[in-house]
């Protein structure tokens, strides 16, 4: 699978709310020193939008109840919950979702 998600220039202030090309579901694109990460735009707890969450050292904190997620793995460092994430690469300025079909 290889789906074009967005252009890197669309990512402003380290993040972008985008839509999955196949479903239209919202996803959060995050750019940091480690690269580009694509995660669910909604918190798995009570579905708060994560776009406004604090991001520090790869840890995204939900603005509603402060659950934390590592955007590189989706795992919470605090509890056994996981934020859905997708493999992504940057190629020729575009962010692509990759992975098995
Ligand atoms: S909705 Fe995100 S921690 Fe509760």
C-alpha cells in the first residue's frame, strides 16, 4: 500500500489535520526531529481532538484528560492503551502512508 496523504509544506507548526485518502477519516500528521508520524486525530479515551494537544519529545498529550501517547509507536507511556498509527514516509516532498495492503 502506498497512499499520498499531504505535502510536507502543509504541515505548519509541527502538525496538520488531514484526511485518510481512502476513507476521509481524520488523522493527525506530526513532524518532529525523528521524521513524520501519522496517528488517529481522536483520542481513544473519549475521542477528544488531539490537534491541540501538547507535543514534547515525541509525546502527545490529550488536551482533555491528559492521556499521553508516543507518536512514534502509538503506545501510552503510562497505561496499556494505544493510539492508532500508520507507517509513513516522506518522498519528494509528499507524505505517503505505507504498509501492507
Ligand atoms: S479524551 Fe483524551 S484523555 Fe480523555
